[in-house]
């Protein structure tokens, strides 16, 4: 008897059914494998991202992230310092050593007041010397001062009335210099009347400042002083700005070509910027561009009414312009001062051009005809006392504001 249940059709259905079941099982395992592979891939990418991010944080902070240190401290004493040494020091801005060897009666008190505000805002060390009467130093005094300056925590800005110091001569790292100068005759006039009559801060201010000055000298007409060749109105007293840039060499104090050329060379090689007071706002803007970690926002502060409330009583009183004849004589005596001033002004305008700064102020002419309007050209800054050589030095060379 034939068995119809084992017909070929039935025999063919059984393997096909098994094959379908096997295919379903393979697809199910493939889906599971694909799902786990995508999950693992995402996990690996997340781990790599966290590692890169942690490495970036490590480098930006000059050491391991704080959270890792806290974990190590929680788990036990860390041997990281023992194995790898101390963390890398904080990256300092460049330049991190700046000297402002301010020239007397050239707006330095204005700049120092601005620096005190900026130092607190930008967290750099401002060190301002209270010595106003010693710009020329012996060799030992130079070395001591330079070592003291170099020991100030960086970044710092040191300011003092002192002639240029050559650090490299004594194998000490040379800081960057900045300075501001002024029309030489205008600077001389400002100092002449300030020493005699002071400013609006008090009627007796000038008596306190120059107590030994006799009335004959105090009320000496400036035209007489110039035309009759009084010491105060003749060389070498008139040779004042150039030595600040020439340096400590004795020949720097002698009016002549040698001192002039050396001063020019130092401006080109050692000064980041030498501005002119007649364009003070442009000077501040350039300082903000060149030294942003020191002078950022300086122009905003300078223009604020709050800033000028600090010095609205510091204008020199009883100041007037000498006769044209006296001005011509004075101009001739200060020819090296004016040659240096014109050189600095050209360099300053060249720097403005390179940076792309356009000023609405027109350059002053070089001819002596500008002397007629000399007293009206330069805005009076906050006044400061000019140093007097020969007075006793202050007890301390540094004063932290």
C-alpha cells in the first residue's frame, strides 16, 4: 500500500519550511549584531570626544583638569608631580615687561592715572617710583635698579623719571620701552610757570613745591630769562628730552649730534612706541592696539567724565607765551630737541599709517612760524612735578600704587 503522505510535494515543502525558519533566524541575529555595532560605535565616538575635550582643557590650563585632581585627592595621594614634575607655568602675554621712563611735563601724570585704573582692571603689576629727582645713575645704581625691575612679578609695567637704561649691556633681559614727548618749547614753558606758580590745587602750592625760590627768581619775566641768557633758559638746561632716550652715558647730557643720533637709534631699536602729546588720543589708541593686555579700553576711560574729575584742578596758572623774538631765540637754542621731536613725530605718523589709523588732526608745520600759536596747540594734561637734579633721593625706590 502506497503511502501518500510521502508524496514528492510534501517532501519538498518540509525543506523549504526549514530554510525559511533558518533565514528568519539569520536575519534576527543580523539585526541584533547591527544594533549592537551602532551602539558600540557611538560609545567609542563619545569616549574619543571626551578624551579630546579633556586633553584640550588640560593644555589650556597648563595642567590636569581640576576635577581629576579632586578625584586623585579623594582617592589618595597623587604621584603626578613626582613622576612628571610641576605643571607648566601660566602663559604670559608678550611683552610681559614694559618700562615707561616718563619725560617730565609731557603728560605722564595723565598716563599714570590711567595705568592705575587699567592695572586693577587687567590684573598686571604697576610699579611707580616716587623718585622724581634722579634721572642719571652711576653704574652700580643702574645694575641695582635693573635687577629690582627684573624681579617684579610679570606681567608688569614700571614707570619712573629716568634716562634710558640698557639692560643688555649688563646681560639682563631687555624690557620693552614706551614714552610720550611734547613740543620742546611748550614743555619748557609749562615747567617754567609750574615751578613758580603751581596749579589750581591751592594758592600756596607753588610755595610748598619751591620753598627756596626767591621772589626775584619767582617773578622773573620769561622774556628777560630767555633774552639775557639766564641758566634756566639756556643750555644745557634746555637739552632735556634727548637724554631720556640717549641713555646714561655722560655724553648724552651734552647738546650735540652724538647724543641726538644715539637717541634716535634707541627709539628705533628699544621703544615699542614713542608718542607725541599733541595727539594723545591717537597715542592711547595705538597703545591699546600694540599692548592690549595693558591698555585695553584706555581711550574709553580717558574720555569719561569720571576720569577728568580726578585732575580738573591741575592746570598751570599764570602761563603765557613769550614774545616772538624770545621764541625765536629759544627755538634756535633747542635745535637738537626739535630735530629729535620731528624725528619722533615722523615715526609716530608712520606707525599710525602702518596700522591704518587716520587722525583728523593735521600735522603741525616744521617752520618756526608755528611759534606764534604755540601756547594754543597742545592741550594741557594733568600736571606733574618735574624732577630737580641734586635733591635728596627718596628713601624707597618703589611705590606700589
